[in-house]
C-alpha cells in the first residue's frame, strides 16, 4: 500500500521469497531516486509526472511532455494532492480509441472474481480482497488485473481476467507467478498483455514483486525481465501506457519506452529544469549512481542497517539484476 508523507515516498520490498510475500516486508525511502509516478495520454502528446515535491500545502510535479513532432519539452508544474499525483483516475486507451477508467463497467461480475479467488485461498468474507480497478478495453473485451492488500488479517490472490460485456462471459487466470502479487496496471498491444506488478502490504510503500511482465493470453506464455538484461530499469511499475506502437512504463527508476516495431527498449532519466528535460540512460549507470547516492556515511543513513535505503535497494538489485551486482561487487570491494 503506497502511503505518502510530507516530502517523502517510501517503497517496501520483501526478503522472504519462499513465504507469502506479506510475511516479511521492509520499507525504504525512494525520494532520492528518479521516480516517475504517472503517464497521461493527452491525445496529441503524452505527459509524464515525476514524483511531486512538497510546496506549502500542496505538491508540485514538474511535468515533461513528449510529442512525435516536437520531441521532449518542459510541461510546466502541475499541482497534486500528494507526491504520487493520484487524484485523477488513470485512463488506458484501447486500440479502438475507447477508454475505460477504473473498470467502471455496468454489471461487472466482481462477486464472481471473489468466488474464483476462494479456489486458491482459505480467506473468506471481509478477509478476502479482490480489486479489479486496472482495465483496458481491446477487441470488444475488457482485460483487467487483480490486486489486493495483504496485512491486518486481510489478503487475496492475484491474477488477470477477460470480460465480454456483450455475452457476460468472464475468464480468470491465476498462474503461479501472479498469485502472490498484485497486478495493478494493465496495457494491451493487440497481441500481448503487459502487466505492472507490486505488493501492497502492511508496510509503508509498494514492494517489488515481479516487476513488468508480458503475457500472451492464447498460449499462456509469460516473459519476465527479472534476472535478465533489457526491459525497464525499475522494478515497481507505477503506470503503463500503450500508444502508437510503443509501450511507456513509469517506475521508481525513471521512464522506459518499448518500440514494438524493432523490439528495442530505451530508458530515460527525468531532469526537470534541465535542457533537455530528460535524457537516455543505461540501467547499469543508473543503478551505480543510485547506490552511491544511498550509500551510508552521513545523516540518518550513516549506519548500514537491514532497514537502510542502501541495503534494501541493494537487495532488490540482487533479485532483479544479479549480473550487475556481480560486476558492482568486483568494482566496489
């Protein structure tokens, strides 16, 4: 569960992979990381929202704007009620040009989703949470992710689903890789589903779980970027947007762009106020710079404890980018 505090946003990670994820979660401060919290499709352009900064009784996000004709430019400051600018429901454009906000579908069978979850857990009644707020409409059907809060006696089961509003047919899939994570952002490129995952636990922040996943509905095949090179630099997906043959991914480590035509990834580091206001970056460079910034040695982070931002970010990299950590260890004995 993401909770913002004045001037801060915290991120939780889990260290006990074998047990249910919510059984051992810790938090660290990502305020010093290049967080992107939202991507908004504005028709002729997209607007990117970096983490908002406290300013008096409000938060201001120094937004960036991208268009195919004009490239990147400063987008001006936008007032937000909190650091993650979650006041406006996110819209996910379908390939047909239609949009759906927060899965507001007449007669959507939420209770059938809950009933399906009971096949995979002993939780019942108010203890069982199933949130189907992330949706995309494509091919006349609604595709949705299932998320849940785990803590304080509450839990759930993750998964993905497809609903046909014309026939009422509901299909839910809960493959093993999704059962212990929330799928809280969904995009569809016409062939595959893109799933943004995170854990919402009894801890301040969102926990990295599976990162970004690509799922082919017909074959059931998953593609994960965990433990591999390529894909977005970040591990907690804050937003997804499919637009004009490109997938945009907002994470706690900047912005990523996938070009479907040539199957290439570009990662960007926001730099509001600079010229240009955003620049391409290598994930390895970003990881090393972030570790250096979080390294203990002064102020509140002077100790190398198990709850220090440095340690928790390091552990996340060990899980998601082991090759980088191997190289980093050799260069930083």
